[in-house]
C-alpha cells in the first residue's frame, strides 16, 4: 500500500510502498479514507517530540472502514466506519489506568508516534481504541474530530463553567471548541497571531464576540482561557487576562519555553493546567456530543502524496480550520 513515511526527524516525509501487516488478536485492519493533519504530527516530523518509532507512518485523526478482523474481536464488523485517535494503547494495570486516568498511563502507545498511523491507504489498530463514528458527516469532515475535537473537548471541560472563554490560537482545535462553547452558551474571545485578519474573521464567523491579536487586551476580564498555540509566551499573557480564581488551560502536547513572570500574575487563586492525551471516555462523550452541538468542521483536503505540502501550510499558519489527507 502507499504511505508517507518519516525516516528521520527534520526531513520531509517519503512516499513509499509498504506492507500492511495482518491484524493480530485484538486488532483490526482499517482501509483509510481520510486522515487529519494535526499540529502534533508537525511536532513529530520536526523533532519537537523526540522519541518516535522510526521509520514511522504519522497521522492520528483517522477515518476509515474496518477491512479485516483479528481474533477475539467483539462489537466491530467488516465495513464499519470507524475513527482512530492519538491514544492507541494503555497498560490497564498502572495506578493511573486503575483509577480511570488512562491518559496518564505509564506505558502508553500513540498512533502516529509509537505506532504507525493514517498517512497511508491502511492501518492496523487495537480494537479497544477504535471508535464507531456517527452516521452524519463525510469522512473528510469527521477526521479533525479525532484529535482537534477530542483534545479541544477535554480542554474545554478543564476550563470549568467559564462563561467568558478566551481561546489563544485559532486553528483546527479552536474552531471546533468555539462551536461547542457557543452551543453551551459561553462567550468566546479569540486571540490570534497579531495582524492575522483572516483568522480573526474566521473566529467571528464561528461566533466569537471579539477577535484580536494575542498582543491585545480582551474587552472584558476572562473566566478562563485555553491556549492551543505552542507558544510559551502566551501563558503569562493569558494569566493576566483571566480574573481571580480563573483558569488557564494549555491544550497542546508541546510548547516553547514559558518565560518568567512575577508571582502576582498567578496569585489570586488563578490556576495553570495542562491537558495530556485523552481517555476513551472522552472520545465516546465527544463523538456523541458533536452532532448534538451541530459541529461543522472547515477542512482543506490534500491528496496523500501532498502530505508535506499540508504540513508546510500548517507550519506557516496558512490554513483555515484543518487540513485532511485523502489516500
């Protein structure tokens, strides 16, 4: 099958013919119909995340159809439309897994990082980490839900009951979170790269009542803020923007160094939190919620062979919404 393969971090992906292994016990094979391009993929390719399996097929926002079943599979059948997210395996025995925090598992595996992912015509995944997808929506439209949506949903839950919500970095995750937040009755304030009028217009179109540069002050104090942009300097800026008792949630897996800031910026019982991975319960909850909330993803589709172009557009901040690869 055709795949885009990472041989060495910091180098472009290579188009190669690879063999898809047959599914083992507890696994399913999936014919990939769409795979979202996530900022985490960029961190893997560029070397910000330093321990990938190499060679590696990236991609963890996978939509496809089950094409083969390994032994001991229940609840999935050949032909089912399914999604495969970032979390690909957990040990089930460590303290975190036993208390329901499998996102913090001590021995996890991740799709498109330690396991081959969906920048290919097919993939193999552990059946317990594969999710049946809702009937509505095309494969391309659903793909960003598998990470941008799931991580965004977990970030929004960690922001608590905030009515006035700031979102820093208005890309794939933010454009989904904003729709859910508005459906929940929250007020959204979007912070983009300074001078990025297109992103600000996009945010307002999705219901943000204010949109401006990250160097600007919001028109009112925020109850909470979520940072999706991988820019550490936004942390003290967001802390300054939230009220006493407010929260700042860092929603990315990688961020540049956070600069020093005076304690008074954090004081007042402000909270600084990070989101790590997701749980299967997060996926089940969000995939059921997204159709009710009327989430519509804005996507730009690329042929599989143009994966490097899609990554380059993401790296340069030239995408509106999400990029999706089509084998």
